[in-house]
């Protein structure tokens, strides 16, 4: 399930992050050993893969100062101020970086119209350099302009949030097990660029790549993969300068220091931002990968061994939300080597293929498409395929429900999400409101690093008349059933789970396929780009306890695959 500003409102906060008694440690080292370079930054959003761009048209601002340790030029260091200056903030948002007793503090919020200070706090973080801990609270993805290209996702939604469990506590990301240094020079603190990427991109959705003489800023990995620019009559990609630099310096093997750093970034990310680590019974990613024999392979000189180990490390988690999706080194030091997914992932994939093929045959034999509504012979049961939570799916669902209303005589509607692999959380909210007796929805999010549970609730104006009323929903018109399978994943899992908990529908078929976490994306050391289950969990809050949706929705009425698309047998089963 995709996680941007359309999924969670920002948490308007009055922050008070404590220093937690870690004492005064400004930085790890000074910058006497650092080299200095000024580079330009380029913004690559909404890229057309068929276009070769004039690089100068993508330049965002003046020079950015980066530093790097002598003979370790592939790991750039940058200040927090310069890093935040690269992000595409909306005009009304501001950020402030302060020196504090135990490190550096970052505040992000709405700018006061009079004096330009922050009047409403949305995010705060403290970099506690002595304890190698980042303490953070809130979120600022809605402050980014890059998420304004899909306004239809939130059109008609009225969303509110409130804390129902725990307190609005801070989260922690610890890096004391990893070799991330910080340097002080002229009262400025420099951190590794990829470290700041990991810390901030979890909220912003923005990543920054360094190619030895430029910085590229992007949100969608496809933009970074597809970006082609012209330089000195040569077509270049974001790895071109790195590739040239490596060849000019006879570095056909990735330097050992960079292999070590990339491993640290991988394990830091998975230790602090992987949402179902404890669900998988993992306390420490370092220990987990050491016990599985992969830890040393992550830094193997042989690129094929190293990249195979990274692929295996991700895939063995058996999590369809988690996987490598792009390689931004290109051919410089070997491409990703794919390995088999986990058993649950393979079972879901096999079920999706089998069910899709079976359903396609049934519809074709009936002269119908998957967008058509099917009716039982007595006209009392209607089946609507609801196969994803993407932009076009909610309007089609409403259109088909209106057709069923217009036909008359239908008492029960089966929403077939048997191969629904998820989509946008905003559309999950809409679907829950549509099948309610009133156009309302409610679902809980739990942030496990802060141990706090929020209820997201609101209304949806499905017919666009700017009113929230019973004309926007269909719970009074029909009794709803939801057909699920192990291929019903992510939002396709949360939908039946939440509907069952709140009494909106009866579940039929087999237990849905899990995937309770929203998706986050991170760069692994300027190298592989991967998505993973985030620390934001979907579930329900009952009797003072959050219960996640990872186990899936158990059917009230079980069906064999042979009967999944036999509408007469479905009608008989739900009679």
C-alpha cells in the first residue's frame, strides 16, 4: 500500500523532544581530514522516459558544499541545512536547524505570516551525536510539492485523526552499531548524505543521489531510472559520472570502505525502519544476517556474490512489500542478482495466477469483461470485481454499484477482491465509506517505534455533490460480502479486515494474504533502491491493545477455488 500525504494527515504538534540525558557531544570528529567540493543540484520529477533533457533546465539552486574523507570520495558528507534546502518544500512550510546541548535539532512546520517563524509544528528531530541516536516525532510528507500531482486521490475525502492508544511519543533510530561519523567545521556539522537520506526520506519521500560531481533529487524511482540528459553531446544517466570516475581511477572493484558503508546503510535501515522485523522474530538485523551467513557476503569483493547476498537478504524476509526495485549504479559494479522469494510470497503469486486465469475464463465464456457486473439467475446477488485501489478503481466501483441500484431486485453484493494486491490508502478509506450505512470510515494506524496508535476517520463524498450523506454510500441498499484469497494483499487485505471488524461485510473465500504495513522506500548507500514494510501498521484498537491485520481476514464462509467464480454456488453459500 502506497504511503504519501494521501494516506496520513500531518500531525500538528507542539514539540518538546528531550535530550534523554545523553550529555553534551557535538560531533565525532573535526574536519581536518575532509576534502572539499561544491556541486550543483538537479531536480528530476515527472520524467518522460522518451525525452533527453537539457541538464541546465533541471538545476534547482546554486552550489552545495559537500565534504568527503581523503581517499573515500564515494561517500559525500553534507550539512542538515543543505540537505533540507534540496527538498521541494511548499511555500508555506519552513525548516529550522538549531544547535542544542546534546546535538542538533530540526523543526519543520507552517511559517508564521508575520515574522516567518514556525507557528504550527509538524515534525521535529534531534540528532544526538554522542549516543548516535536520532530522536524524531511527527511527519512532513505533506510539506512536499511533489505529491500534488494526484489531487483526485483526496478529492471528496474529509480526514481527521486522534490518538487512541499510547502517547504522542518520539521515535528513535539508533546508529551506534554503524560507522556513521559526523564532522564539525566552522560551526557546521556534516553527516553522510546517505544517512540523512535514510532519516528524512522516511517522512519526505524524497531521495538525493550523488554522482561524483552532481546531486540528483527525486521521489519516484522510475524518474531516476528513466532520466537521460545531454552533456557535451553525450547521452548520460545518473550513474554516468560515477562510472567514468571508477574507470579513470581503475576501480573495477567497489572499494572496501564503500562496501562496508553500504552494508551499514542496509542494516541501519532495516533495524530502524523495517515494520515487521519483530513479527519475523528478529531483534537485531546484524545478528539475523550473521546467523544466516549473509553478513560477510554483503561486503564481498565479488560483485555477483555481494549482490546475490543483498537480494537473498531481502527476499528471505518473505514479505511482498519488501524488495529491491532499482539499481542506480547501473553497470558500474555489477547489477542486482535476483533470488527466489519466500514460500508465502511464492504461494501468493501462484494463487494470483491461478485465480486470475480461472476468473478470466469464466467472464470470457459469459461474454463479459472484468468491468461488468455479474448477476445470479434469480437476480438477487451481484458480483463486482474490485481488483485494486488505484486511481481508476473507486469511480468504477461507484459506477457499478449505481448500475446495481438501477437494476433493482438485488439484495446482496459480492465485492471480488480475490486478486487485489493493494494500492493507495486514500482509496481504501473511500471504499470503506462506500460500503457503510453512512459515508464514514475508521481505521487505526500504529507507529511501533513510538508505541502510539492513531484512529484515522472521516467521510467521503462519493457522488461529488459536496455533501456527506446516505447518497454517498450503499450499506442501506445491500448486504455486502467480500471474496478474498491469499492473493488479497496490502490494501486488499486491510479492506476485508477492517470491514469485518466494523461489521460492514461478511468475508467469504479463504483467509486474505496479509501485508499490514504501509510501504516505505529507501536508498541503500547510493546503490540499490528498495521498498519495504514501514513502521506504520494498519489494524484495529480493541480493549486498550492494537491488533494488526498481518494475519489476514478469516472467512466467515469458506469456498474452494473451484467455487470462487461460480456465481450460483456463491449465491447458495451466502443464502
